[in-house]
């Protein structure tokens, strides 16, 4: 059944159930404390979470574009970015964000960070959401300045990235997926998550 065909209240109930079920299911999996959350788990939770953002389609045209940013010389971030894009591709024909189709786009950065060039690329690609697959503080700060300037929602997978300024962190903590939200960044990026979703998250202060 396509989610966009469900009545609004049933869609919200289904979203809550799937999100809670995803977290519960993977909480039983034994994972090393320092391992990265599997891309499939990250992507499943992210897509459910994004439907709670009432402004997710604010800059979308015909579809919601989810950008995944990594660095060309960082094999780990490149690998994770590729996996997330592949995960999104598998479900994009059966899943919508605010009744709009979605797709992913890899943004592989090379050389010194050029904020003007990066923002031009985000505009050209009509990016609505940016998955930050890098864990370098300096690069993170530059990327987040761009998301705030262009009103693009930022999401990350690395533990502690919400404390470093990313709006929504979906990471492994105590051997299970946890969601942490930075309300200051959420506001600056123009997102508007509803109260039901905020109650599922740990708020970063």
C-alpha cells in the first residue's frame, strides 16, 4: 500500500508504529559500542522522521531531494553516503514526503571547502535535506552555515554530531539507535517538527 493513500491520522499512527518498531527491533541487535549505525536502519528512521517536519517540502519543486554529502578522500564517508543513497533508491517508488516523491543525490566534495560553490550546488540540485556523512568539525561548521543560509534540514549519523550543531542526529548509543535533536539548529534551518516527534527525541542543549 502506498503511504500517500492513507488518511492523515492513519498515516501518523503508521509512522509512529514503524519508527518505534524500527528502534525496538534494532535495539535487540548486538553491535559494538563504537560501530556506525547500519545505513539501512539510519535511512528507515530518517525517512519516517522527515514526515514529521511540516516544512520539509518548503524548497522542493516536483520532488524532495535528499543530498548526501561526503568527501572524496574519505573512504568511510563515501561508503556510507553510497549505502544511504542505495537505501533511498530501493524505497523511493513506494514512499513519499509530504505527498511528494523523493530521490537522493550524492554530493562528493573535493579539495578545500568552497562555501559559495557548495551553496550554488545545493541550489542547483534543489536540495531539501542534507545528510552529513562527514565527522570533521571544521567541515561540519562550513556545511551547517550553508544549510542555515539556504534553509535546508541537516541530519547526521555520527555520535555527538547534534552537539556539534547538526539539527537531527540518528546514531547508535548504548547499542541501539537514538534520535537527538538540536532545537537551535532546527529553528535556524527552518524546520518545524511536530510535538509528537520531539517527544521521541533527546533534546541537545
